[in-house]
C-alpha cells in the first residue's frame, strides 16, 4: 500500500496533464457566444431609418444588416468538424510543441477550479487498476500456452503496424482523391500520436515499471514500480503506448467523421482490442492499458481536436 499511496500523487499530476487541458472543461466567464446578437446602441433618428429603408429597396437584396451568412457548402461539408489548429506538413512540429506547452501548463487550470472531477475519477481508476494488477496477471501467466494462437495474431509489432496503417491509409486516400479534409485528418492523427507518445515516455521515465514478462515465474506482481532501468531494451511498462496510440487515432477519426455513425464503433472496438491484447500477451498490466487509453483519448479530444 505504501507504493500505491506514493504513486497516487504521481497519478494526480499525470491525469491533470492528460485531462485538464486548456479550455476543455469550462468556458471562460467572459467568453461570448459566436451567434450572440450585438445589442443596439440606441434608437435611430427618423431620417436615418428612412435612408436605410431606401438603401435596402434600391439594392433589391432585402437582406438585413445583421443577417447570418447562409451555409453554402454541401451537407457533407456541414457535418465536418473544424478544429482550432488545422495541421499541415509544415506546421506539424510546431503544432506538437504548442500542444505540449498547453498540456504541461494545464494543471494551472486546477487553481481555477477546472478539471477536478475528471482528474479525480482518473486517479481513482488508476489506483484501483494498480491494486487489481497483482490479482489479474497470474491468470494470463498460467494460461499463456492457451493464448498462444491469439497472441500471435496480436503481436506487438503487428498491432503497432495496424495502428500506424490507419492515418497512413487515410493520407494515401486523401492524396489520390485530392481531399484536403482527409489529409488534414491524417495529420491530426499523427499530431495526436506524437503528443501522446511524448507524455507516455515522460511517464515511463518516472515510473520505471517492470513488464509482466520481467517478473520471475512464481513471484508476485505486487511490487513492479521503480525497478526497471531508465533506458532498457524492454522499456518501462507504465503506461501502454499501444493503448495511447490506438485511442488517439480512434478519437481523431471518430470525431472528424462523426456523420458516419458506424465509424466510432469500429474505431473504438479496434482500439479496445489492440489495448486488451497488450494484457493477454503479458506486455502490460491492466492499469498500464487504462492510463494509456485515457491519455490517448484525452489528448486527442481536448487538445488536438479543440473546436473553433
């Protein structure tokens, strides 16, 4: 329990960085709605009213001065999801650096009362999964031979390639079809993946958790944090990079193509399958997968895809 209590503090900081991003949870009090009408300064003189009526009659348009601009795009374009910072090849690195600044400064939002509820839920969930790790992993260690065929299909390099194939395929399709929205979506997925990877490696360097395969047979899975080398061939287990990458890509595509009702089901099912495979292959603990998935979703949804 001492290990869990010590790690709880780190979880608070990690969840704050991943979830309490700028503008994600509350709108500033002084923000105005985009479609709010501008209040009139006062009644117009009769002569001005007469002149305005004459100007409208002469123009033949009949449009009021403050009438909203009609949407000229197609229904497909109207369903698309614009973001605050559309990404191009030239802006990709700068956008990732901008995101990292927002993410690492986001705990300051807690002082303003924003993000406490999701942060505490994330921290409590993380601690709960850490407590369950030592009870869940012995089952997968004891039944490893029964899962050989399944694990061969979900090898770490195969699943990594499958996740990467989604934005790469989208970019290729967008290039062939000359679809700038598809290409931008692929770059947003790459940007989200880069953001989550930077957070993931920072967490790995701090936690230095052993992987389930590093625990000798017959020994407990209870004490695994702060034991692996900072730089090692196996790497640190916490959090799961596969889960973070799968969920950040799934979130980007599901949000950008929200008019396709079947797409979120497919993408999140794919991300969940990839994430759970990291447990069955003894590559990660359940808590690693939980935090990685939450990190990937949060970074994509609340930073990269922040709406205009």
